């Protein structure tokens, strides 16, 4: 038998019955299609029973391999619930019926009964089987649901007491079934960690007991493994549903709890996403519109007012998209082919009448009746920025070729209208010399709105001055509200002031209020930054040019300096080798004009008459001699030849360009110089320590040949030449037998010897014996009229005196040599150490010898010897300039009587220590007869031993006698006759 619905087919197993009544009964079954299987033996029935479910078994009592009761018993061992109908022979047997009932037979129908009885029995048995089978299926389904490991499940009494708990629920409670049976469900620990968990669950149980299916969500926390000790939140969805009996009475409650944390999270994220979507749509600048095929709006983004200024209701009232965007914006066929069209540029007018440039993307959609989606982006600012940047780029290219600050200012102001779309602009440049911001350029619009621009001082008195000092841009929606506005009558309302670094300030403005949006501000800053960069470039190039010029100038200067240094080295070598003044002067002129260094050089000195310069040496071409013959060198004439001017003033004279002042009075020398290509001249005095030895004048064949460095070098060279001349004259003076003796009467009370004589009330004198030390000079001073101790006492108060000590006290009544008590006149000898500068040392540098000094309290007499090779006038000048009141009393010539300068020779042969010992012994009275002081006393004064004193004394005597014998021409072994 084949059934169209196998799931509804009943399975009947017939054992040992093949007669007609049984077939009739099975055919009369009315409850649905029946699959009847017939087997002959009990063993076959058991095997069939093992292959699949059987809804009912009908068996005969007598079987070839047993009885029907025995088969019943074996079937009950395998399935206690399967219905079994026993059909005994004829009327049946009481014992068989009892055994069948005891074995659990479902129906007992003897064979002698009617076919209807058997069919009815089979119907009842199979109906019972279906009910049991359905009940088992429901039980299995309930068990599967109840024992779901992902869900916590409980069976409750109507009052909420726990009747049964699933394994998952017990695991969540960490309890056994005995721990929870009978416990009130709301009090379980699972609800204790949830906020209001017990009350929520109790309310759900109460409602379910009244017949409602209740759903509740409970949030709680649980421990996590990572990190340990942390807790996480999770959510449980609790469902409590009533279980009713056949009468509809609630007999139990089924409670289930499911972890819905993930679902809650997703729902929360979905809500947040929806909220974000709404916020995004409401605040994004792109506008989304959806239309149907006819262009009618089906959706309008809430932010449509950002671009178009209309509300979404006003957009809907327009009807179609053509009223808002350009008609025929895109090709329908192209959209159908591509599905999406991007970056369609168009223009649209907003509610206020302003024109916008839009970038539109169009795509096919199927959303709530809409078929075309428009995504509109406002690129008006971007378009404007692109156009302005293009203009700014053109301005930047032009600025690359600008060479001055004002040219840059003019270009920036001219292009500001195209870049900024503002009618007024101007540029101020800072003038460092005047410390003021000067208007350098302005546009016609600035002239029309504001008029002429005034200059501004840096600082807070004006907006440009304040912006320049602070270095920060300032934008005004209405500049009239600024307290720093200098001209309230200006027609400019919106204004921008942007500093150009250290160069100045850029100004842009408009007659409308609040004309500067973000793009205008950005472009204004960019334009100013471009101008500042150009100004920086020009300044750098200007600095580089100046630096290059300075470098070239310094290179030329260094070249000249190297050449001058070379000249100086050569001249220094010549000065060292020169023995006479004439050699020095000739060497200097030759070295200055060698190798075309300078055109002409000469050295002149004042002639004996003192009224003109006389040439002593010259170097260069022969035309230099002609030049000297052609110009006036008179010191009294009006001519101002550079050498004459230097001789008059004793200062350096520089003529940078001989051609200047060519026709002025007293400049006739220039007419002589120019034909000989003497284009610049320098005159340098040859002076050393207030002694002047003449003038050195150098001529060059180019203008400005004597810069500051060359002038300084030549001026120093003049001092060096003068020093060298002084040295050779000093040497010549030592070898000279003739000199000029000058005697001066000094009434200057500041003279150190006069002050000492006045304070000690005595007469002081010395014969020129001077010992030079590093920072002082020591002289032996003879004292008359007072004890020498008085001179030492007053000398301690004078700054010009470094120290003083008594060498010999002649006023002491006790004679040093004889020991007699003869009384002497007050006086003696004092060693006085004088600090520099001391007159004798200055004179000695030039070969002049201070012969003697005699000082009284009122005046002093000074005698000096000037060698013939030294200018006596210069020596007299040194003495005259040293004192405020001095008079030259006499001047006469003196000759030495010895063939050689014995003094110089002695000084050359004696050491400083030997000279000091013998001088102190001499002035101390050691050589007197009788001796004023003994050798031991002299040694004590010197701080040496007596043996050292006697050794030095004998050495000096031996050298002195050797010199005398040599100078007198006596043999060393000859003893002269003494009369």
C-alpha cells in the first residue's frame, strides 16, 4: 500500500493471521491509510519490529514457533507502549485471556467475533498508539528544548516554586537539583546580581500564573577570565509561560532565560547607527534627493537647506527635480547603461538668489518608490578657491621677476582684485630710516572708498601700526567698530590687515559688511604670504649683492693689505740693516715705489730756517723730482700740498681724488699732480714720542688708493720709521764727540724734584746718573740743607716716587771712617725711584742726555746734552711741553776730550748689578777718605753679603782700569809714573 503522505500512514503488523475476517477488518479501518505487513511466525514479527516503528501488532494465539501471549511478552520487553491485539481461536480461553491481560494486551478479540469488532479494536489500539507516539514526540521536543545548553530552563509550580531545573540552569547557579527544588524562583542567586532582578522576575511569575506569557530583560554582571578579577555586563531575556491542562487550568509554569548580550549589543549599535545616520544626514553638507522616473521627489534629505536654503517641505512643493537643478542634467540612456554617473558639474540658485556650483552624482536605485538618487555637493568655495589660486599662481610668477619692494607692492595690489574679489587693497612698506610705515601702492577702489593713505608709526596708535608690531593678521567684519580706526569717514567696512613680516602690512577691504568668509581669509593670508616671500627674496638678493660687493671690496682690500704688508716687511728689514738716517729714508722711498706699488714717494723735513720743507729722499720715476720742483713746499704760503699740510698739523693728510677742487684757491699743486697721474695722495708725519723727523708723502695712480686700512698701516709705518731714525741717532749720539748743551730754568711747582725740595726745605741735585728699571728709574740725589731722612719722609707722600732710601747721611756727627765726633753740615745722598714717565728716559730714547738737575724750593735748573745729529729744537720742545713754566736760559756747544765715549764703553762692559753696587758704594761714601760707610754697611743696604759686595767692587775696578789703559794706549803690564 502506497500513501501520498508517509508521515500520516499507520503501520499494522499481522502475525499468524491470514484468513478472510482479518483482511476484511483491516480493510474496514477508517482513520486513514494503513500499511499492513503480514508475517507467519513470532520470530519474523520480532525481526520486523526491530526494523522500524509499528503502530499496532495483531497476532494469533497459536503460532508455528510459539504463542501469541509469549510474543506479547517479548514485545513488551522491547516497547512497553506498543498496542497489541490478541486474536485467540474461536471463543477463546479464560486462561489465555488472563495471561494476555497479565502480559499487557491492549485488546482481546476472539476469532468468533465479527469483523467489525476486530476493526473497532484495531481502530482503538492504533488511536491509542498515535496518542502515545505524539505524547512521546512532544516529550522529546520538550526535553530537547528544556535541555538546550544555551538556555536556562525551569519548570515551576503556579506559585513560583521550582519543580525542575535544566543542567544549564543548575550550572549557572552552581547548584544541584536538590538545592533548588522547592525554592521560590525569584529568590534564586541568578537574579540577585541584577538591578531589581528579584522584583522583575517575581512580577513575571505572577503574571504567568494568571495566564500571561511574560517576557522580561534582566541585566547583570559576571566575572571574566581576562583580565582576572574584572567583571563584564551581560543581558538575559527571561520568558515565563503558563502550562494548562485539558480544562485550561494553569498547572505549571515554564521559565526560560537566554543570554541575549550579543543581540542587545547589536540592537544598541543599530540604534546608535540609526542616530548617527540621522545626525549625519542632518549635518553633512552633501544633500541627497530621490525621485521617481518622472522626477517627482520621493525623499529629501533633512539638510537640504545647507545648499539650497529651502526646507524639505518647500522642496517637495516644487514638484520635480527640474525646478531645483538644471533640466536635462544627464542622459537617461547613459544612466541606464552605466548605473551611476559621477561628478556632473552644474549651477543652481538658492532661495536667497545666490548661485552655487554643484557636483552631482546620479545613480539608479529602488527605494520606496524612488528610482533615481541625486547626491549634491556644493563646490562653490572650492571653485572659487581654484580660480583664486590660479590668479595667485599668476601673481607668484610675476613676483619672481620683481626687483624692488615697491614693484612687489604694486603687483600684489593690482592682482588682489582678481585673487580676493574685493574692490579695495593697499600695501604699506616699512621705512627703516624714518621708522614709519609708508603707503607704497593702492588700488583705484581704495582711492574711491578711502582716499589718500597716511603714513603710520609702528605701534598701537593705528591698525596697520599695531598689526605690524604684533605680527598677527586682523580681520574686521566692520572696521568702524575698531577703536584704532584712524579715519572714521572711510567708506571701507570689511577690512583685513595682514603683516608682511618685517617689510610692512597688506590691506584689503570692501564697502560691504562681513565680506570675509573662510575662503577670503585663506586667500588673503596666501596672497600676503606670497608677497612676503617675494619681499624676503628681494631682500636676500639685495643682501647677497651687498655682501658680494663687500666681499669684493674686502678682497681688494686684502690684496692691498697683503701688498702693504709685503712693503712693510721689506721696509722693516731695511730699517734693521740701516746704519744712518739717510739709509732709512732712501730705503723707505725705494720700497714704497718698487714694482709699481705706488707712483711716487718722498720724505721731507723742515729746513734749518723752519719755513719750508726740504726733500731728504724720494723714490719713483724722474717726474717725481720734477713735481717737487714744480710745487710750493713753503710752510707759510697759502698752498696746501699734502706734505705741507701734514708738516703744519703733524697729522695724516689724505686726498682721495686729486681731480676734486682742481680750480680752488691754494690747490695749484693738483695741476702739477694730475698730468703725472698722481690721483690720490697721503701725507704721514714721521713722529715718535713727540719728536718729529719729517713727513713721508706717497702718491698713487688711482683714486681712493688709501683706504682706512692702508692709511692705518702707513700711519703706523710713519711711527716705525721715526723710531728707527731715533734709534740710529741715539747710536750716533753715543759715538759723537760734539753736542749742544741746553740749560732750562723750570718754575713748575709740579716738578717732582721741586716738590721734594719745597717740602723738605733743602736743595736737591743729581749729575745724571740714572739706573733704568722695568717700571721706574733710580737716581742718586745729593741733599743739602736738611737731613736726607727728611727727603725720604716727604717722598713717601708723592705718587711720582716709587720709593726712597738714605744712602749717605753727611749730617751724622759720627764719622764713618774715623769714628771722630766732628759735626757736619746737614745733607747726604738719597736713592730715589721715580715712576714713569720720567723726563730723562724720554730724552734718552732720542740720544739726549739729562746731565744734571738742581732743585730748590722755588725753581729747578735742568741741563741736557743734545748730540749734533739730533734736532735740538725737538729736544727743547720735549722739555718745554713737559712743564708748564719753563725757560731756555742758554745754548752752547760742548766737545768731549776723550777719543771715545768712555761712559758708553763702561756701560757696555758692566752688568746692571755691578753698576748698582759701585754706584751705591760711590754715592754712599765708601770711596771717601776716611770712608763715610763701610763695605759691610753698603752690602746690608743692597741686601747682599759683604763678600759679594767686595767681589763686585773689585770686578768693576778691574774693568775700569782695563778701559783706561786701553783708551790711553798704555801697555797693560806698564805701571805709569805718578807724580
